[in-house]
């Protein structure tokens, strides 16, 4: 971990205990301790405040003071009007933390530390002091080029604000040639040319639409298209980073010695059945969940299919490909994209819905989805992201009391197996037989079958549950950062490994993010959404903080 630097904004007379209490919360959020802190930075006019000096003394670090002009020159991701009016900078805590982390500034009080003022780019990087301040355009390349990033954006109490920054080397899996930062003179300063509006523009909400569609939505566009031809930091694809884990790679590699034999699915099928406490004849293994949508469209005698949108577009595309007229139920933003079972027409004999839904990240109550079941109706629930929800609450997998239920699962997202193609369907035995009859012989490869069996083990399920909890923590961090932007509106109650956000002109913002080295998923290919929506994958804290800074720049670039 790179050395961390605290930025603190405190009102006159704030006691040491109040400063230290917030510092403790911020360090805890970052998973750090006091020993990781190298300096406490603030506005120079507050550097002699007893609460600030006392907190630094308790931490055993120097107080670093920056002038109002130095702080105001920093483009902070979470600006506020109050500190701007009081001090001339939109966030003392964030600006001071970033300046200290990159080694800037000229003052350090010697009564609380060594007085060297050494920055993170000196003591944690390559010794050059390179960071976001060194030029109007900084490039991030593979290796150890360092830059100041916020580990924790500003957190507040009534009298104190605190942020945490460090100078963190770019990791190899975060290669982003051409990442550019605007000059620091283009900060979030009220009234400055190019500053974004502070009042969000009102938007029209989506309407329910149950008509057959032949519109221009590109149903075959998926997140991988955003990152195919350029090296960008990937926030468009929802596959968990740093996967597959080593143990799973080894199991897959070991299976290659048996490629001369035809695939035998029995062990994998039994493992999936045991994992969901079902008999094997209720399990169908597929080449990813996407294959299951094709099988459903081809094998079932469907006449009046309905797809609940916004959601993954492949089910509708598969139904259209075989000539079905597809009706849509469009969930509305004003309702939080929540399902109202009464909105689904009674005559529908096939209903498809995602849970949690891609791209809205909404987790519908299991009871609401089960209420869609009817005699003679097939109810398809896409649970490709359910294993990213702690405890898999609201899952219908394993239920045998819901007539016509088909639950689809994917191992792609949590385990990083998009290139291997493995998923499964859970359904009534008659439905499994019908779907299986539409499959070619040996539809799932031996390595994919081995992976499926391995991912059903108790140890693997425990690892997935831990990952789900971690995703929840990182998602909360992302949402907290996005909440600081007046221009950004997110869907409340997100539960998946991604968030959906609305920005006026998001299509242009997305292009500017690409120029800054980040790939975001466009929203206009999802029925029910338009060009003003983006989907952002949940990533680790360092990547998220870099993204928030890039988003700040992208919004400013739009003027």
C-alpha cells in the first residue's frame, strides 16, 4: 500500500477528539491504520488550529499547510458550495489530501512530525514526484508511473471534513495509454468558465409500453464491444476482475489432458443439482446463459412472449430471430425500475425478467416475480448476477412450487469464464427435456464442465459469498462518489456488481471518458433507456477513485 495522506477541513475551535473520530472512520473505510498515514494536510490558515495540530500529534505526522490559491487550483471530484464561499476552494479536505499525496506544497510544521513534507510520489513511487499536478496532461503507462488518487473521498461531520489520498502506481491490469487530466485551473469553481451547471435538468420518465417493436435499439450490442479495439480501463463489462482464481485455472488446465474423450456432463450436472438441492433432471447445462435464451426461443411453443425491460437484450433478440412478435413491459425510472406484476399482460405465455436486473441493478422481491406465474405460462428469470448478491436473497433457484419457472444462471461474471461459456438452467423436467432436444450433441466442452463442477464446491461458494460482500462495499463507495455530482442521478437501491446512472448527454460524456482512458457501457441499446444513460461496473477503490476524477474532467470538458 502506498503511503496515505489525510486532508482535513476543520472549523475554528473543533476539538482534537472530533477530528480523530472522523480520521478513524476514513482510515477504517480504506482498510488502513494510523501507521499508514504520512501527513495531515489542510488550509494554511487552519494549520495552527489546536484540533488540527493535536490530531497530527496523535498520529505522529506533520501538519502540511497549503494556501487557498494552491487548494483552489485542484480539480476535486466532490465540490461543495460552503467551503468554496469560506475559503475559495471547493473542498479543502480533498484538495489538501491530493496535494500532500503528490508531494506538493512548501510548508510543514515541525512540532507534529519530521517537517520534511515528503509526498507519496517520493516515498512510494519512483522518486520523481510525478503526479496529477506536474502537467496539464499526464499519461499513465504500464509500470510504476505514479499519480495522486483519492482512496476515500471527503467524509463529513458537523465541523470536520476528511479525505484520504495516496500516490498509487498504475497496475498492469489497468493499462490506459493516453489518460489525460485537464489543467488544474479548470476546477469545479463556481462561476468559472466551463463549470458545469449546479442544478440538474429535469427529465422525462420512461413509460410502460406493451406494443410489438421493430425499433432501432441495437439488441446485439454488449459491453465487450466497448473495449475490443482499445486499451481502456474496463468499466463496461461486468465480469469480476482478477478472475478466474488460480485454483480454478489449475482445474481447467488439468482437464486438457482429457480432450481426446467426448464430454461427459454427469458429474457437473449432479454438482449443480446438489448445490440447489434439486434432482438432476431439473438441471440443463448450457454454453453460457445466452445459449439458454436461444433454446427457449426455439424449443417452446410460444405465441405471446413478453420481455420486461430494461434488461439484458439477448432474450428478446433470440425470440425475434425465430420470428416471434415480442411485447415489452417498460419499467419506469419514476418507480425506481421496480416491477409491478400487474403490468404484465395476462395473456402472455412467456415472461422474461432479470433479477438482479441488468442494467438497472434492481433486485426485485422473489414474491413479486413468483406472482407472475400462471398455468400455461413459462416464467424465465435471468439470475446471471444473483451470486453477486450476499446470501442470494430473492433468488428463485431451487424453488419447485412455482409453475412454469425457468431460472437461468451463469458462471461467467463471478468466476471470469466469459471465454469458456458455461451456464445452466433450472426448470421442470419436461421443460429440460424440450430444451435439451434443441441442443446439439455435446454442447458444453470438457473444460467448461470441469469448471462448473469446481464452482459448485463448498469452498467455491464461500469464496463467491465473500466476493459478493466485497462488491457491496465497493458499490457503496462508488455510489457515494457519484452522489457528489449534481449532474449525475443513479438508480436507488442498486444490488448488482454495476450501477446505472443518468447524465444529460451521457453519450458525449462516454466518448470523453474514452479519451480519458475509461470504457463505460452505453445505455441507449437497452429498451426503456436512451442516450442519457450509462452503466458502470463496480471495481476496486483505486480504480473507482480514478474514474470519479475522470468523470469530473469529462463533465468539465463538456462545458
